[in-house]
C-alpha cells in the first residue's frame, strides 16, 4: 500500500532583513504568500516568518543568529554547496571600536527548509554543478518542480 504521508514534519522559515527597501519588502511578502499557499495545499506542514539584521559583528553576534548561521553552514558543508555570495563575512570599520572588524552580512531574505529539527535545504545557495539556487528555486522545489535550466543570475548579499 502506498501512502503520501511524510515521515517528518516539513517547516519552512522565511528569514528577512528588518529593514528592506519597498521593492524587496514587496517581494518578501509575495514569497510569504506563496509559502502560505504551499502550507494550505499540504506541500509543507508549517511556515514561519522571522527577521534578522542586515549585518552584525562576528565577535558580538546574537547567539540565536550565530547558531542559525552555523546550522546553515553545516548543511552547506554536508551538501557540498556554498552559501556565498549570499551570506558573506566582510571587514567593516566599527566607529564604536575605532577599528576594522569582521561582520557577517545576511541576504535580504532566505528560505530555510527543516525536516523535523534538521536543516534540509537553504535558499539561496551556490551549487558547483548547477550554479546559484535562488529563493524561487526553493519555492519550486517545495512543489516538486525543477528550474535548474532557468536559474536567474545571482547577486551578492549587499
């Protein structure tokens, strides 16, 4: 007997910067609306929307943001993909410290797909075989469509 029931619970988190310019905020709203449709149609079990900062000093990073980023990095290492250029570490001048320090720069928005407690996919990311995988690719993957031949150009995080 064949069953469509999933073994785990699929949750998708839409992370977005706290301050987005209007066109990016509208795009994030559209992505969220599509995720809600996927949840309503049974493609995913839960959808969450969370905010994160544009950039943060690496040495003084919020624990939750650090743990999230490290889990993304761990997933990328296991999958043989890269999070750059979407997530970057850059040297920036800190007026408070009066010196240059490393800062983690987050993408405008990102999809994280969790199977139970485990990260099962991050969009955007870079795959050496197929190139950049965008948030749109992530949406299509959630409904089982492959857009590997139609991947748009990837842009850096900042």
